[in-house]
């Protein structure tokens, strides 16, 4: 059994019960089917990044809450060899959580990779959420609402992430970058 799926199942169940939501109520809030929520909680499904973002938004919690991240210690080392990755359904998009649950801050940092000729559609994050995307290699087109930007190595873009946003690789190289999520008060 995958450790990350076990943590997600436990946290989802706990967060849903703490909010006093039935599976049906959470389904209505998140847009994720009741059956899928049940399968996640009972470890019968491996949820994609897109599904988990919808669930987090439906619960009104930061994404990292579903991963069961504990409060950050004074020093946290993230070695690649020990990394936990989250994937899209087609495995062409991956995300590695790097930073979350820092006391007094509502911020998350992710390392992202999107394969050539791939697209990832991100559902809106909770209201008043911003994201800063920093490109480390490759090129990417980022559509936010009706606007679009093309970014290359060392470019950065800060945008409202409480609307649908779409990442598309440009060219024949994979995109790699960092995503900083800033949750509103």
C-alpha cells in the first residue's frame, strides 16, 4: 500500500468528519463523486492531483492538509531519494511537496514537472489563493482565466489561483519549475 494514499485516506476521513460532512455533502461541495470519495477513504482508488485539489477546495483546507503533513520542525530536509510524488491520471504531470504547515504561515511549495506536449488543468483553489510559478527549465504556457502567458527558464509569474488555470508545455523539452501557493486569510 502506498504511504501517501494511506495518509490521504486517513486525513480525508478525519477532515470530513471534523467538518461534519457526509460523503454526499462533500461530493456536492467538491465536484468529486460520492463513490470516488468513498474509494479514496477505503484505499480502493489512487486519487490524481486534480481530484485531491477539488477535495481540498471542497473542504476549504490547504492541499497539504490532505497529505497529513505535520507542523514543520525547525529544520526539514527533503531528499530526492525519499520524495513522495503526486501524479496526474496520465502520469505526464508530477508534483513533489517541498514545504507545508509552517507555523503562522499558510504557504505551500511544490516542485513540478510536465512532460513535452502535455497539459494539466488545475481547478480553482480556495478563495483569495495566489500562486507564483517559477520556471527552472523548459518552457510553459500558463492560461489563467481568459489570459495566457508564455514562460521560459528563470521567468516567474504571480497569479490568482482561485480560478481555473492550465499548464501546457511548449517545445520538445519537459517543463520543470516551482509553485508557491499562498492561501488568503
